[in-house]
């Protein structure tokens, strides 16, 4: 066993702990240390105490990370990580994926609650577990996953003396709200930040050269949520489904990094579910100056973080999407930033009939911008060769399927440049010629698409057959059809609960009991009538051995009932979808 160490001597987060649970206290023991963190289950006060020779406790729980605490109806709950999975190593640091967690109540019983409160509290617990079961959360005990390599290199001298939580980019710390009671410097070794998104770390060999190639996608906590309930921008300049994706290469201690971002069109717009397969996106009726101010806030904040921007807008340029594209184009033109370039590309029109090779038109258009931006390159001797000066900000409507295809193509071009610069590739070689690397590249970027899509829309991404194979296939089209139907069901009938779960996890909602929404008479009546009408229509169509005038009239009557009831349901579609209850 390791010799006891003083808590103040270590700046990394503890990775091996034991929770001792007594009637009145939680004792958190970092293995090998001589002090315990004691949390009073009644007063909720936390303090350090010397480790006794024996801790009399009701039960013990070994765990691998303190994720925070959250207040529910019954009281506060402690959240701990119990199972992890190694993803790989970056810069010599272990990167982990969260596999399982536990919520442990401070309160010893629920006798202080009535039946309704107990039922609602159980519902809130299910919400927390729903968020934590959404793949995937990642963490490291010693490496800051929230920052890109370039930001880590540019950090000030006092950066590493801060706790992992204090120095993290708070945009990407998904348990920031849960850790609010452990923000003090005293708890620097306990608070374990989580990021949500996708990480893939791969050992590669090209031309006899071994190197690490990694992808890290970080989802923002600002305006986080589900596909149709979180669209566009808010008044703080935060956009829905904002994701920063970093591509990293490590070769013989030389390090390269290329960063891209995606995010919803930075305007006030909505696409509320209403039972239609694809409700049309609508620009909200808001004063044009207010639209402009919100967009300016977003672009200014991105400029401070990333430098100049190339905005790749992949939405349709006709129909409802076209009106949104025009509004975006008009706002960008009215702002007139020289450091922002708007590049529209009608993905569906340009690539219809599976002409995916036409995506090279867009890549050629922005190749000069990418060359000027460059990428981050730090040599093993500490020499800083280049910084990335600028970023591609890509969006479609969802910022999922089309966006990922284009981002992967820009990433492939960046990877070729990086590997040539490191002499892994010869000057006339490209990654597409390296079969093993190219297959890995395609599959990792398709996995990235699937994971980001699951987190936002509830299903895997569309068009990943092109990302994986370089072409569209019939099997891919069938898979896209299944995913599209699954998205429809989830977005209309399950995402209200999921949005509430995300808002609760991020501390954006107020607890309430009773938890429920009152529906008017149409909610139960019309689906019941439709079910009966469909059953009777099928019965009238199947049972008669011969059709008489009477049976045909019955068939016609129930057919009209099916049509009329379905029409009424879709006409009042917003009353039948699952909506968030805790926030608007």
C-alpha cells in the first residue's frame, strides 16, 4: 500500500477512492492519503478530518471519481463514478470513458414525503440517469480535456497551479452545476470534470512511422438540449448544438492540432415539433436589430476564442430552409466583419442524385482559407512552429449529418498537411493512398457523426455510409430511412422528457411537485377514436367474404373517420407532442 500523502501536495484529481457511509456521514477516502473528506448528511457541511484507524460504517463503495451532488425533492444526492473504460493516452495522460455511476441520497429515508413527492422524486432520478446513460461522457485525472492543445500551450504561468475544475473551459464541463459545492480550492483533488461528446485515440503506422491520431469532440453546455426544442441562438449569443472538434497528431513528441466548430444558425429561429415529419424552420418575428445584436455577440465570442471565421452554411437555398439561409446571409452582410467570411453551399442541390464528388467544389473554394489558417504545431524541443489562426464554423439545419461530412473532408486535408510536415507522408502522398489509415479515418469520423447525433437527435447520423465508404449505398439509404423514422418518434413523443432531463442536470430548471402537465380532452379522445376507427376499417375490409352495399358503406364510413380523425390530430399536432415541463 502507498504511504500516506498530504492532500495539498497533488494537483491532479483522485482516481481511486472509497466511500464509507454511516448513519450521519459520508467519508470519502482517497486511497493512500491520511485525510478524509467528511460530508454531514444532515447539515451537508463538508470538511477534512484525519483518517482514523477504523471507520465504523454501514456500507462501503469503491469508486473512481466524485462527479458532484444535486438537490432533488427528497434532498441532496451524491453522484459518483463507479465504472470507467480506458480510451487511450494523450500526451502521456490516460483518457477515460464514463461507464457507470451511482446516486446516493443524503436523506436516510423518504418518510418526510407524500406519495406524489416520492413518485416525482423517482422521476427526477430517472432524468439524471437518462442524461448519464447518453453516450458518452469522458474525463481525465491529469489532462484537461476541455481545452485544445493550442489553448493549453497559450495558458498563463499560473494555469497548472489551479484545480482541474478551475482551469477548465467552463463551456464544456457538463457537471459544472453538480460540482458547485466542490468549487473551493480545498476540494481541488476531488472535483472531476466531465466532457460530453466523442473521443477516439488511435495508434497508427504509415510508411513505418508510428504516431497517435485522435479526435476530440466537445459539446457545449450552453443552449444544450434536444433537436427540435433547442434551435438557433439565445440573447447571450450561445447557439444550440455547439460542438468543438479537435484533430490531434502526436509523433515522436511533436504535436499537431486542427480545430473546427459547428453550431446552429446564430439567429432567433424555431422548428417546434407538431407531428409533421419535417416541421418547417421559421425565423422568429423579432426586431432585425435584436437578431443582429445576438449574432454579433456570438461571432465576437468566437473571434476571441478562435480568430477569424469562415462560415460554411450547408442549408437548402430554397423553401423554408432557403428563407433561413437568406436571413443568415442578410445579417452577416449587415454586420460587415472583414474577419468573417460567409460561404453558402446548397448541399442537397449540389449533391443530388448521389453526386457526392461535387463536395470537392466547396473544399476547393475554401482551400486557400484553410492554408492561411494553418494548424497548431509544437515540436518536441519546445519550438512553436505555427498556430491555428482562424476556424471553420460549419452548420446545416441540425449541424449533424451534412455538417459532419464536410468537417471530415476538411479534417482529411488538414491531416495530410500535418503528416507531410512531420515527414510521416512524402510530399506527393495523401492520406487516401494509405489504405489502413484511410479506413480508420472514415470509420472514426462516422462514429463521431453517430455519437453527436445520438446526443442531440436521439439516433445515429444520416449519410454515414458516405463518410465510411466514400459513396452512398442502398444499405445506407435504408439505414437512413430507419434512423429518420426513429428520429420522428423520439422528437415528437420522447424529447420533452429528455429536454427536462438535460435542463435538470445542468441546473436550468426548478424542481416542482406535482410533476405533470394537464392535457385537454383532445389528447385522449382523438387518439382513442383513431385507434377504434382503424380497427373497424381493417375489420370491415378483411372479414366479409363478399362485399355488399352495406359492408362497403361501413368501410367508407370508417375510412372517412380514420381520415378525419388523423387530420384533426395533425391540425392540433402541438397538443399531442411530448413537451418539456420544467422549462419553456
